[in-house]
């Protein structure tokens, strides 16, 4: 089986009051809402967890390639 690697532009919205979800944007990028705060990597951990659930892959296959400290990130997913 051949593994496919995707790189996706993701915008994260930490401290979301009511929801944790992944929303596909019209340009193909993703908006990820998380209740986690952007402190000590908590929002990034939540981002990895939510994307792993969204694509039905283990968390180990989701990697933040660029933008670890930014709201806009490039994420690589091995599906």
C-alpha cells in the first residue's frame, strides 16, 4: 500500500468558546476551532488531535511543518 502525504494550510482559532471542529474553507484550506489556549503548545496538541480525528489517522501521522507559533500553519498528514 502506497502512503499519500498531504500538506494543508491550516488556520487555528484557539480559545473557541463553544466548539472544537475542523471546517473546510472554499480555498481548500482548513479552519480549526479549539477550546485549548495557545499556551505551552496546548492549541497545537489539540490541532493535531482534531486533524487526526478528521482524517481518521493516528496522531503520529500529523505533523506541523511550519508555523508552530503562528495561527497560520502548514500541516503534513500521512494518509
